[in-house]
């Protein structure tokens, strides 16, 4: 049996923050600032920011995964009181910061999706690369598991879930295969589900660049963790606590997330609703943000070669322009 300390050491050694230099450049760290890493993970982005912000920069790190807190506390212990860990979901950003007496910050980082340490631990059930329980909860202590969702959702609910959250073209066939399989035995392991999906998707799916089960696992993970439901609201709340000049930086890893980020930042930077032919604004709605990335920042080929998980990353950022 592998000791927990060995797992933590291996995870810290293998954790590679995505688009690290670009993220730091957009956050523009300076001494005296307070920023929130609302998806702390193993703390790679947080560590780099604390190093760059000088002796008076403070970072509040938020994550709902207990394993993330264990790893980040170990990694960031050398920063002492400059690092403030918070257990909770980024959907509860405002009340959690309010509990610390924080009403305004200079930056918010959201690194969305599943982390490397979650993917690399088979017992978390996020990956079809190794066998493990079909769990997928970012907070293992609460909520419905993926196995429970697969066992109880109707065929039509599964089809809609796979199409909406996974953009899976074979959603109907996969949903039907899941329902047929569970009539004889429950689907409780990751490899069981991956093999079932591969059979249901057919030979054509096996010729694609990605594994046939990729979109199904993505869809189930998003559904289990309610990842998209609160994203637009979280982006708005993060904007509301930024000081003028403060930065919001978001890393997304699939088109659904990136689309929400893109449209939300755009709406907060183009709030005027007057007809385009009106010579002077009459609605009085002020823009809150200035978008800093008209197009998403993507990882260079060198980074993807070093860290293949970075290949789908889209980074977008905006700056608060009004109080």
C-alpha cells in the first residue's frame, strides 16, 4: 500500500500549472495586493503569485477538495500568514470572503475543471485510464456520485446530460447502452463504464483523436459537481469584489466553459443596451470590465509537449474599470 505522504510528494512533483507565465502577467502581482485563487488545487499558480507579489502580498486559496488543502498547505507553508486557506466551493465566494472581513480584492483566479491530482488518483474515479470507483466528486464527502447518477437517471435524462455537458454525438446510443447494462448489474467502476461507452459508440469513434469515453466522463463530472450551473454567477460575483484596476483571470478547458466565460466577460464590458444608431448613450448602464484578451490565450507548442494536459486550455482575462 502506498503511504499518503508518498502520494502527496509525487503529486506535488508532477503538478505543472497551466499557462503559468501568462497567468502571472495578466494578474500583474504587486506587493500589498490581496488576490483570491478560487480553485486552489495543488497550489502551483498560488505559489508563483506569492513569490512574485513580494513580502506584503496576501493570497486567499479556496477549494472544496480536502486533498487540495492538504497539498497546498504543505506547498505554501513557507509563506506563513500571507497564505490564507479556505475550505469551500467557489460558488460560495462572497460569503466565504465575507467571513474573513474581505469586501474587495485586487485579483481573482479561476482555474476551472478537474485538476491533475484528481485525475491521477484512480480512487477518485475521474479518469478512464485506470480502474477505480465511479465517483467523480470534487468534494468526496458530499453529493451524489457518478455511479449513483448513472444508476438512477432515466435514458432520456442521460441522453440530454451527455449531449449538453459532453457534446457527445453518440449520446442516444450510449444512454441506451447504460440503461440496458444496469438492468443486469450496476455500473460502479470507471473501466466498466469506459468499455461500455467504447462498445456503444462503435468503430468510428475509436478512430477519433480522443478516447471514445472522454466526452461521457466529462459530462458526468460536470453534472456531479454542478460545474456550469454557477459559473456565470461566480464570474459576476468575482467582478463585484474587484477594486478598480483589479484583474479577473479564468482558465477553461472545454468549449462549454470557455463559451460562458467569453460571453459573460463580454456582457460585463458592453452593458450599454441603446440602439446602435443612437448618437449618445441614454440607458446609463456603465461598463464594469475591460477585456484584456480579445482572443483566448493558448499554450505554446513547447508547453503542450511538456504538459499534454495543457493542450485544451483557454485563458481569458478582464480588468475592473469602475467602482
